[in-house]
C-alpha cells in the first residue's frame, strides 16, 4: 500500500483541495499530513476531514515549527510502523501536480526502482511561474550539490519522490542531520551511497498560487555548509545494507 506524506505549515488555502485531488486519483493512496502547529489552523481543517476518509487520511500534529526534515522523518517512521511499502512525498502547495503521484508510484513499482524522483531539470527547465531569481537559485543549488557530492541526478533538491520501504528501513532516520531543505539532498545522497536504484522522471513544477513560501536565508546557509560537511564525513563511513 502506498502512503503520501505532506508536511504543512500554514497551508489552509491549499490543503482541502489537495486532499480531495489525491483521493480522486485512480490509485488507492493513503495520506499523512504532518503539521507543525500552523497558526492558520491547517491541522484543524484536516482533522475535520478525517471522518470523511477514516482509514485513508492520517494527521500528525506537532507542537512547534520543527522544520521540514524532521517532519518527514516523523512521517517515514509512521509509514514503516504501519506497514506501508511505497512512501511518496510532496509539497502542500500544488507545485507538485497530484496526478504525477501515479507516475512516480507506477515507475517505482513496475520498473523495480528503489527511489523515483520527480525531476524539474531532466529535460531542460520545467518550472512554471517561479521568479527568475528563484529558478536560478534552485538550478544553481542543484548543480552545486551534484558538483560536491557526485550524485548522478539532475534535480538533487527535488521534494517530489517515491521511496520503497527498503530505502527508509536502511537509512538511519535518527541520524539525519538536516532540518531544512537540505534534508532532500541528504536522503538522496544516502540512498545513492547504499547502492539503491535511482530514477528521475520529468515533472512540471508550478509555483504556488495560494499561501506563502517558507524558504529563508538560514535554510540556504544550512544547506551550503551542510552539504560540504556531509560529503567529507561520507569518506569515513561505510554504507552496508542491513
Ligand atoms: N511540517 C512542516 N512543514 C513545512 C515546514 N516548512 C515548510 N513546510 C512545508 O513544506 C512544503 C514546501 O514548503 P514551501 O513553502 O512550499 O517552500 P518552497 O516551495 O520551496 O517555496 C510545503 O508543503 C510547506 O507547507 C516546517 O517547518 N514544518
Ligand atoms: Mg512550495
């Protein structure tokens, strides 16, 4: 059974239509929202929907804004504990098209990949409505990560992915370093180091229409130094699958 994990912080304008869009897909996805005490009441809105989708919709409410990376780690642990075998992740703001969940999942399952990445940069630059500064930042960040780590992936900071449970069981989730966006890179890097089969498929990424971005300068500096540190420390680690 596949589980889609969506971290939220102030996504009240997006969350209901997103949940409905996912539950109207042909695949029987289950859904976990991990909310960090959004002041706009995102969690309360989700809670009201649980009775409509009792077995399919799950919610974890955290007490504070503890960051994207830790929200995903908590979601991954939930997925493993509850026996899901494919775990997908996406943003709450419709930047990732819910219909692409089916493509990610089917590619992972039918073609026996361990991690499938919805990629903005595999065939040119498929980003719609982002300000040029944000596109350049993202494209440069992706290049920087590839250059430092050697990852054979064009969109190294992608947040739209499908993992098999084996990947999440192998990676020591308690040792994840990044709390912000660098988390996406760290998971990808570890999956690659452990020798899992990775695949990029093209997606179109559209900037959010509703709500505001949570990207910040501190997230960027965590990422730049953190990635160099991650690469250096990887020389001293062994990556054996349990
Ligand atoms: N739970 C949780 N979700 C977060 C946090 N920061 C961002 N998000 C969510 O992560 C996703 C990506 O964030 P977003 O603001 O769209 O970033 P951007 O698209 O890179 O500008 C969205 O679903 C956000 O609501 C956080 O600290 N905690
Ligand atoms: Mg976004």
